[in-house]
């Protein structure tokens, strides 16, 4: 095992890259403790973080989607079958409400799951979830 010291390479968790990567030791606290390291990938200098002690953090979803054990098709089928409203033709100018059924020329029939602001809607289609614009006059 090689001795640890300034200028030697060590594995450290990089808080900028969010990965465990090779770093060069820049500062030692004492003979046995690493102070600061420089990431070989992003070149940032930061405190040494022992990769075995860093907790794995879960990333939040990039887009807000329905989290469920059901598939999108099952959610869509339930929504379509449990509504009594008549479907409306989708148009940018038309205003829709949560719970409405729309007929989109490309995606087909969809269920409006939620309103996002005054001009966007989240629509559940048979095979995917889309954010669409509405109420543009």
C-alpha cells in the first residue's frame, strides 16, 4: 500500500461531479488525515470525502409525473372509463379543466390530470404523459 501524502492520488467523493472519482491530495490535516483534494475530472478543490461514508442520495424526478405501481395505460383506462364528460377537441385557444377528456390529433384521447398555471395542462394519454399549452387567446 502506498503512503498517503500531498501529490498522491486517492479516491474521494466529488460534490461537484456527484461521483466517486480519482483526486490528487492537496492538503494533509496531519500524517494520517487528508484535508483537501483536487478532482482530476472537474479540477475543483474541496474537502476530502471518504467514498465509503457518503450516503447515496436519491435524485428527484426531472418532471413531475404520477408515481404509482399502475402503468400509464392502466391509469389512462381508469380515468377514461370513470368519467362521464364528453370529450373536447384539443386546441391551443380552448380552455380546459382538470378531469376533462380531450381528443388530440397526434396523441389521441387524453385525460387532463392537472392544471399547471393558467396556460398549461398535464394530460395522461394511453402511452405517455404530456404537458400541453391551452387557453392561448
